[in-house]
């Protein structure tokens, strides 16, 4: 009897294929975690991207090779077969024999993964969807609907995304897998009192002020404007929450101008940062007022760091944040946001209690290793199929 190759080696090669690696966004951070852990478990791993910046050094630091295919003949063009042929040669170089998992992120990569599967019987293709798709164009939705029917598995990050994906593609929800994001609970942890003080000193924050921290690119759906308005409203009541933002984006200058108009001279805009774990040590409350999320990495990183959460009832947020570790509000509701923040500003004891509960929940439910094993279970199923 021929031995089962999966149970014999259990170290199958994996290619993570993504459209862009340009900044430390949620998907990019997720990929660093995933690639590192797969490599540590003995899998041959490469990351392929169609566009990249110096940010790919994060992968070199964990000894994962990144191949940049920024000169492919064309993805959505009749000559896309030339691109598939080139990727097939790279695949043969990376893993000359046996099945290979190709796990894709974003539209062009999803399309290429589907074509690779069709062209090469060794490929097991996965399309990973991480958002609700509410800003997708009709052409994009049509492409997603096509891809979903020509990959081996469609994976999403939350139940809310699964329902949305089923509605967009016509694929029954029962055939769409859910793998929640995971967080590195060693890297993201509550600080010691000394670490918290030092983190504040590095940012010029005072030991006794209450700091609200937000992570995310400055786009209209991220809701940082509502966070600023809430801080201004609270200040009128004599309650000071100092807003600190990490992230870049097209609307960063607009938000700085809004802070000035609201009289929030203390608002701190840090730009794009790689040291999020240390920045969270300086915070007292984590705030995310976005209008759309798939399953927020930022929220579970903050929970792992021992922070109480105030966020919106979108995407996978209700699966992550329970009442004992945070408060969820409808998106765009300034009054409810102020109401949720008020007791956290007033009570250090409440902040500590919610933060401890959040840390416990993440450690038990959303640990990085649990996410990795969920992905490996899917890979095993495809390789045996």
C-alpha cells in the first residue's frame, strides 16, 4: 500500500500569493505571522507578490523568501497564460515534485491561483477573503464570483464575511470555511509598570493621562474622525482622553486638520509603525470606530496586550469582543461612542478588569497557534482529497 504523503511527511510546501506588500496592513501582518510559524513547523515556505516595497524586509528577518513578480505580462489580459507559465516555472523551482498549497490574497492573486490550479494538477488553491466586500466594484464582485467556483477552497475570517461571501458568489455558506485571525500572545502581552512608563516616555505621554489608541490606515471607512469628535465631546465634560493614532493613508492630513479644528492639540499622529506591540503598552483603551471590518487583527492584538476595547458592531468584531472585555457600538454613533468611553476614562479598575478578561479570551480562543493549526487542517484535507 502506498503511504499517505500527508501523514508521512506532514511538511508540505506552501506558497502565499498576494497582490501587494507595500505597508504593514492587516493582511501583511497576518502573512508574516503565518509564514513564520509554517516555517518553524518545517514547511518549505515562499511569499509571492505582484508589487512590493522595502516592507518585505519583515519576511527576510524570519528567513522567508519573497519573490516579486512585478513584470508579469498581464493578469486580466488575454496573454495571462504567459504569466501562468512563468509562475509554474517558479513553482517547479520551489517544489519540483508533489502537491503544493497556493494560498492567495486579493483579486489578481486569487485569479492567478485559480489559473495555476487549472494548469498544474499539483496545485491545491485557496482563496482567502478578509473583508466584507462592501466597497467592491461590480467588476470586482464578478471576478470574485468566478474565482470562488474555480479554487479548491474559499476561506474567510469570520461568520459575517462568510454570509457576505455567500451572497456575493452564490457559493453556499456551508462550503465556505472560517478561520479566525490569530495573535502572537508572546509578542503581544500586557506590559510591566516599568515598560508602560518607558513606552509613554518615548511618546512624550504623561504617566497620569488616559490614552486612547487606534491603529489603521486613514480611510473614510476607518472612522478615526468619530474618535476625534468623541474626544472633543468628552473634553467639554472635563474628561480627557488623549487620542493616539498609528497609521498612514490618504486622509491623514484631513484628520490632522480636524483635530486642530476641534481643539485637540494633544492628538498624536505617529504614522505607519512596525512597533505596534510596544505602542500598545503606552495605551489605556483601544478604540476602533470603523464602518467595515472582516476580523480585526488590531482588536485581538490590543486584547492580548491587556487593553479594554471600544469598537463597532461590524464584521467579526462581535465574535472577538464580549461584554466582559469591551463595548460594541453601532458604526457612526457618536453618542454611543462617548457613552462607552466615559466609564473607562473614569475608572482604572474597570480598565484593568476588562483588559485582563480580554487577554484571557484571546489566549484561549484566538491564539496564533490555533489559527495556524486551522489552516493546516484545511491544507491536509485538500492534500488528501
